[in-house]
C-alpha cells in the first residue's frame, strides 16, 4: 500500500501542473453536505465545466478509499456523492481519514491545504467560513480563516457565508494578514447579497490587474492566502428581506438543538432551503458557478503574464 500522505493527482491535472498551464481547485463538501443527492453531483460537474470553459484545468479534491485525490473522475464523484458516509473533512480530522476504506469531502480549509500541497494557487468555492455570530460565547471560528493564514492560495468566493458575523470575519482576516480583493465591487459580498456595507481592501475591474495583484502578494512570500470577493450576479441575488429573517430563524433553531462545529453549516443551509422555499439554493448554485468562471479566468490571466 502506498503512503496515505501521498497525493493521487489525476493525469490531466498532473500534466497541466507539469507544463504550467492554469489549474483551479474545487472542493467537495458541496457534493456531500451542501446539496442533496444527486444535485450535489450535478453542481460539481457544472463547476468543472465552468472552469474548463474559461480555459483552465479543474481539479476537484476529495478522499477516496483513504487517499487524497486531486482531480476526481466522474465515477469517483458519483461514488462520493452516493456513498452516504463521506466525512466532512477539515484540517483537524483530515489525517484521521487517510486510512483504507474511508471516504471524505474536503471543506474550504482542507481544500486550501491540498491545493497548496499540490502546487495549485487558485481555488473556487461558494463562501468562506468565518467568525460565527455567537463566537464570544462558543469560540466558534471557522478553520477556513486558519487555512487562509497558513496556505498561500487565492480563494474566489462570494464573500463569507451570510450566517456569520461579517464585520468580525473581516477584522480577523485583516489581523491574520489575508488581503480581501473585490472583483467589480467596493464592498465585501454577503453571499446571497452583493453587498454588506463593509469595504474590501481594493477593488479591481480588470482581470489582468487582479491577477497582477494576486501574484504580487504571493511573490512577497507573506505565507498567507488571498480572498477574491466576487458578488453573486444581480439576477441571482436573494433579497435581504428574504434571507435575513430566514437566517435568524435558522440560527435560533441551531442554538435550540445545541449544534456546534462542523455540524452547524449543513444544518443552516438545509433550514435556509426550507425557509426560503428553495430560493437560497437557486442563489447558492448561481454564485458557485459564477465563482468557478472567475477562478478560471484568474488562473488563465495569471498564467498568461
């Protein structure tokens, strides 16, 4: 048996990395925990197509039979989506599942780590985790922030998840030395909404200038990643008067059930789906694809310079 610490890199991804062609990492928690089966699998395939459509090589990351795979094939994605026992893997529990027979999906934090380890510097997701609203009492702060502080990868996202304390999340990113660049926006997106009223570090309207800024940060070797904030397209924005009260109710429900840690976000997403009658999923799916397209463009622009 090969050492489980070795990455299994798919041939197409390995060739792209070897020849220095653009590659974009994609996570798999959305496949197993973000969307019900088979919708999660459908979204994963749409994200890969969106990245490829911009001229970059997609590299979807997950754990198959106890081994980290960079560039899951369609059959492996199907197995992961349908197995029903895939663990939601973070930095803290990743190693525990690198044993034969274990299947797992990677969160933002775990995907960031694997992407960095594989030599991939652009990663697309929906929204990053951050400081939870009751963090003063619970200490619940996402490992995504820890990963952004440790692994120099550009993460394209629609801001942070709307259920979080966005001002404190941005404050923590600043403390950690993680820059927040806005693509076509002066404001940090609030996931379902295009704006939050909170400023980004700098706005970029041209992909070449964004790529140059990302490269400059990584070349400085500060050791931190970058948040590339990309607002949900206007036609897919969920009105604040819809998602905000639904979020408050979902948070209250989670609190009553005593949920904490990695169980919170999947519960909240499912409650929001129910409370908004599916509107949150419509918006979530659209912003994921929008982020994958931008990540593909960013990887290509970076590669062309």
